[in-house]
C-alpha cells in the first residue's frame, strides 16, 4: 500500500495517507546540464561561499565562488566557474526549466497535501505538496524522514514558501526490497519557492531546486545537489554529489530484511511396500545315512593237505 506512515510525533499535522488506489509513478525531473554541477547560484550577482568545508563536484556562480580552508574535489575535469560562459548559461537555463516543470505538476493524490510539519515519517514514491512553509523537525524516536522505494522511485517535496530542517534531522533513503537497489539521490527532488535552511548537523539527500538562497548550519551536509537563484553559504559543512559505496552500504544496513519464507516441507515419498517376512534359513541337505563299512572278503577255505601218494607194494 502506498502512502505515508506516521511513526511518532508531537505537534505534527497528523496525516492519514493510506491510499486505497495506487499512486501513479512520478516521472523523473530532468535538469539537463545543471546535473553537471553540485552547486549553482544562478543570478548574475549570486555567489557560493564555503569555509572549512568539503565540496565534491563542479560549482557555478554568477558573481563569485569563494572557498576558504575548504577541501574541494572537482569531477569530470571541470573547475568551478564564475559566470561559466556558454556552459554555465545552459546549465542555469536547464535548472530553471526543471524548476518550472515541477511547479506545474499535479499532486499525486489528495492525501499527499502534507501541511506544514513533518517528522518521524516514511514516504513512498510520489509528489507531496505543502501550501505553506515546511519544517522538518525531530518528533520522538526516530524523528527523521525516510524515503522508501527502489532505484526507480521518484520522490518530490514541493514547498510553496521556505523549507527548514531542524538541527540533527536526517533525510534517509531505504530500500523496500523491490527492483535492484535503494532509491537514488537524483530521484529525490526538493522544490522550494523561497529559501532553504539546514540546521546544525542536519543531513539532506536529494536535489534542491530553490527559488532563493540555501544556507547550511555548522556541520550540515547535502548528499546530492544545491541549485539556487541567489547565494549558497556553506560554513563548516559538506556537499557531495557522489552517491558512493559507503552511502549504499549504510542504506542496506538500515533496510529491514524481508521475512524468510517458511521452509518447504520435504517432498513426501510413496509409502514403501511392506517388507516380506524373513525367509527361513535354508534347511541343510540331509546327510546320507552312514555307510556300513565294507565287509571283509570271506577268508578262503583252507585246502586239505594233499594225500601222500600210495606207497608201491613191496617187491616180491
């Protein structure tokens, strides 16, 4: 079910955003060549300043870019530029085209009109609209705002006035287990008509399209892009367009594992046929009756001794 789930909070506008119908998939916001820059201050007199900060990505300003004690890492072999020539003019025009495009979009559903305060909520894909200033404040535990979806989910927060993140608030991305991975910062859009302020230690993820200025509190961070008409001030903060492996690992660590399916029962085997009764051991062959010992041959009858021949008569 799509919508917004209220986790906890005091002083929040209580929202019931369980929608009976699916929300139409929001289209990504095309900012063209403005996406080549991590920060843009678009007007001719605008500037970007960073003091004791960290900036990763190319920077464009109409009047001045000033870095003091700041670690600056350029990408795509582009240096930060002041004025920016033809490339800068095209990027500024693309930023404004993306801003105007979001201005004319319809809210995803009537229940996505979010009022003036958020905290401790989980948002699914869609365009959410605040008709006034919007504050994101801690409200119990957790007090952060979570965008939950996959790599194709598009989240748009459109604010008619200004946007303020209280100190310590963090905007988190969480994978819902669909698709192939978690939401990406380029599909999270903060469309703010007036200014944006990040409190000390606040962390925002996504692309800010701002009609006025963006001001960082101490140690505040943006993972994404900061595009504004007027100035951008980063005192002791961080802005990084790189969605790096560490960020992805942190998101996956926060994503609850889906419940394991119950183990499949082992396939039932057909009953074994009954075992035949054991065969009696074979009877030994009958022994033949013992043979009588052979009779000895009969002894021969002794012959009588021969009679002596008769004596001749005596001579006369």
